[in-house]
């Protein structure tokens, strides 16, 4: 795999090296750019990373549960906006840790402080754009302020990173100000300012793409592993949705059990496709490709969480015809997931012995997305189990292709 040339050494004043002897770590460390990838040293996900992700389990679960209760255009819009807010906090912490992770206590403290407002997001997610909007927005602003402070501190201590830090801090301070200014507003004006703040937040890192090229490479092992583990968390929502749907019945019938099994199968298919085609390969080695890879995970994560919400709505009415809104949500979420994975696949590095075809594999996913949408009318008037079985068909094609490319040489 092609990697960027190793960057020239910098002076101690410009970048403080990380301690290498575990028994001699400084208890409080200043930020220092990680250069593991350029030194061909492998990084792995830490226990702190995994613990930090737990708070997002609750937030995403709340958002998915609320979507299952209000399957409508307004409900989907609310879910998307609030999911972006939650996801962007995770992205900020993940990429900061990618650049400046240390073994010092300050890193643990940063993640603990960040978990508190994120828990607030989970607490107020069910009415995040309604009655609890001020509380949700304040929680979001505090979380963004914590990561913004971290970027500013990094820019202060690492001159090489300063051009990136200035752009990040400027954009994030603007977005925080906008979202706080939206609190006294009402109706469409409040929503417009909130959406504008999210767009500023999401768009700001793009302005740093060129400057990131002058910095050390992103890790080709830890970053994909980090996203893969978060994907597992979101996939858990499909299982939660299935179990919750069955649990709504005092005495689950056979139809519910079959629908539940098919709902779990949908989650299993999403796992299979993501980890066979995407998680095992890093993005291409440039900031632009890494950013594209990361940004494309946003619609994928939303789609996977929405599948869980839709499965809850379908399985809970296993013996009845599936309502049109539930059919549209489930098929739309599956289609979006497949399209997002097709796009992500195009951002990945390719070794000489890569078994998947660079064109056929994404096209199969796009075809599967189209098929899922075409099958929606066929689900009118049929029970949940039959509709879930229809939704499995485009997924099975992807899995069949995966099995063929991996095992055809046996």
C-alpha cells in the first residue's frame, strides 16, 4: 500500500516526543502530534476509547427509539439532525485522539469531561428539538466547547498544527455561538439557525484538508478499527429494535418469533457487508480521502440506526400488514446503507491481491439499494415476516458476492 513519505524530523521545541518507557510516563502531558504511522508503528484501540463509546450507546438508542415511535417525515428529519449532533461529538473526540493521544491523566480527564454533556444529549434526545431544546443545545455546546478547547490547546503547543487549529477553533466557536443564539428563537427561525450551526460544524474540517497534508499520516490500523467498533455499537440497535418489538407482546406468537429472527438477520447482513468490504481496509493515504471516508460514515451510521428503529416498528406488528411509513423507513434505510457503503468502498486503499472488483462491488450495492426501494410496493398488504424476507434479498446478493470472491480459490 502506498504511504506518504516520512516527514522530516522536527525540533524538540516544535514537537514534544511521547515518552516511550511505560514506567516513566509523565502524569500530565502537553499535546504532541502522533507519528506512529510514519514510523511504521501500529496503534490499537484502547480501553478508554471503548469506555467512552458507551455513552453514545445510550444517546443513539434514545434517538432510534424516538424515531420508531414517530415514523414520519418530521420524525426522520428530527432523527437526522440530532444524530448529526451526537455523531459530530464522537468524530471530534476521535480525530483529536488520533492526532494527540497521550498516556497522561489529562487525556483521561478530557474524555471524562466530554462524557458528561454527551450523557446530557442522551437524556434530552427524545425532545431535543421540542420542549427540551434548550437543555439539548446547552449539552451540545458544552461538548463542542470541550473539544474546541482541546484543539486550541494543541495549536498552542504544536506550531506545525497551528494552521489547522486556527481554522477548527474559528469554525467551532462560530457554530457554538450560533446554536446558543438559537435558544430564544422559536419555530422555523430556531430550526434554521440550528441547522446552520450544524453545517458550520460539519463543514469546518474540510477547510483544513490541505494543511493536514503537511502533518503525519493518519493511522491505517487504529482509525478503521475505531470506526468499526462504533459500527458494532450502532448495529446493536437493530438487535435492540428486534427484541423490543417482540417484548411488546405479552405472549409472543410464532409470527413474532419468525419476524424477530428475520430482523436479527438484517442486522447480521449489515455486519457481514460492512466488515467484509469496508472495515478490513484503511482509506487511501491522504487527508482528502480520509475525510471523505469519515464523512461518508455519517449517512451509513444514520441508516444502520434507522434500520433498528424500522425493525422495531415492523416486528411489533408481526401479525398485521406492515404500514407504508414503516416499509418506506426500512427500505430507505437499507438503501442508504448500501449506497453509503458503495461510496466508502471507493475511498479505500487497494492492495495488489484485493479480491473485490473496484467497479462491480460498489455497483452491486447501488443495485441492491435500488432493489430495496422497488420492493416497497410489493410489501403492501403482507405480514411483517414476508416483508422482512423481501428486504433480505438485496442484502443476500452482497453476501453471495463476498463469499464468492473470498472462497473461489478453495
